C-alpha cells in the first residue's frame, strides 16, 4: 500500500478499539539531540502516529513553547539531513511517522531527494503549514511518486467549497485546526468545537485529526467524540522541556 495509507490504517485501528487515535508531536532533537531516538521509541509505545517537527528559524504557526524548542534544536545543529540520518540508524518503527515542516527546509533539501529519504526512513506524509494548496503541486507530485502524502490543514474559517477541496486533496488524514491563531495557547477548546469537527468529518472520506489546544485527557475525549484523532504538541514539548516522562504523560491522555 502507499505509505500514506499506513496513517489512515493506524487511526482507523485506534477507532476500532473504541478510542480516538493519539498523534503526539515533538520537535526533532529537543531537548537533547542524543535522546531523539529514545524519545521517539518511548512515545511510539503510546501514540498511534508520530508527528516530527523540523526545526525552523521562523515557525509562524507555532506558539512560544514550540518556537523555543525549535530555536534550541537549531542551535544544537539539528537539521533535516541530521534527522534522516538518525532515523536511518534507528530500528524501523511500527508507528507511522509524519514530518511537519515549513517550506524553506524542504525546498533547500530538494523535493525528489526529500521524498526518497522520507520513504526510506518510515515517514509517510508531510504537513507544511506555510504552503498554500494553490502552490503545492510540485511537492505533492514528488511525494505521491514515492507513495507519500501531503496532509492538508483546515480551520473553522475555511469556506465549505475550499473545505471539500482540501479534504479531497489530503492524504493519510485531514488536520483540523481547532482554534484560530498559533499553537500552545491555554484558552481551552472552543465551545463550537463539536459542530466544526462534525462538519469536517461529514465532508472528509479520510479520518479527521484535531490539533491546537489539546492539553488534557478531557480534551482528547471531547475531540474523540467528533473526530478520529487528537494531536498533542505544545503540552508534550513542555513535558520534555521539564524533564518529565513523555510516555506516562501520553498514557494519561489516553494513548494505546
């Protein structure tokens, strides 16, 4: 099967076990580059899909926690080349991987080379928050030639016709941003979350995973009542920053 279908299958399997899929996000190489693979292995025991953030100097969609982790990882020499090298040396993960990156590092790496290295290291798809759909054809083609996918993001402000287009174009799952603004806020999930996620799920043939603002087990439960999975990012990065156990934290949230 194409690699991006592994994402869909993992999320569906979690739902078949009567729980929402859990998609943990970490910034690659943070807080210590030497612990990157150990951290991945720990969260792979609990998460259904792992989202790996590629450090970038201007992470515009991210709040202070992930901005800080990205800056520190860059200072420690973490790069896309380094990340692929670490994944190549590690044991193959049963848990499918997604990379979240802003466009510049991918352009610099080269799309074809990117797709080939990603496929070889177990990466199934990419999330690129600063790449509009209208400008993504070249990257989409390179990824899909290797069986990989480009995951599309939708928001509460996405018009219905564009929502349908993005859901059709997405691969693996659809990323439903739950709030407007940046990641990592403490204001909680919006009151109209249910209607929004129900609307996206009604349009999409793929599983819908919700991200931004998910910090507590109750958030995962709330999201899981209306979507297939919950993405947890800033809260997990804070756990790593504080030296706490990421596996225990994810188990508390309701991972496998």
